[in-house]
C-alpha cells in the first residue's frame, strides 16, 4: 500500500550532523506510524525513533535522546531524522518503516525502505 525511500546518509566526522529523509508514496501517509531503525555490521537491528500519524507522539532510544530529532511533514509525505553530535557508534545502515500503530518493535512494521548508510569517523 505504501512505498518508502530513504535518503541523506553519508560520511561525517564525530560531532557532525546529518539529516535523513523518508519519502512515502502509494497510500495515505497519515494512516501510518513511522519508525527509524539502524543496523551495524554483525549487529541486530535496533530501534532508533518513531513518530505517530500526526506528529503528536515521538519516542527515542536512550542512546540518541538529546541528539536526534524525528519530525514529519504530512503535506509532503516525508519524515525526517535530524542527527546531531554524531558518534562513531552511530555508524549503521538506517531504515525507515511504516506501522499501523505506535510501536518500537520492528516486527510490527509492515513496510520498509531500502536503507541509507551513515558512517561516523573519530
């Protein structure tokens, strides 16, 4: 019903910033809760942040609180993840995903983007 495409990844030095974008098409965007997840080589996929249908509820993993901000622009069918004060441990492939309710569990998300690489050097 919905397709997701991530963009904005890249390579930065520790302390730098990146803004990731998740563009949706094919369905009513406000029907979905949107989450960001990340996966480093050899590691399990990890929840990073989520935002509710109209942007009134957000949630973050403790390791990114105060550094990352999730937002959505329903008029443009886009969700953003602003990442500041980046650390080498933030290095991973970042994915956005859609769910039908507010959740941090990856198994509850039914549609995933292709991922975008974020690399942070020390």
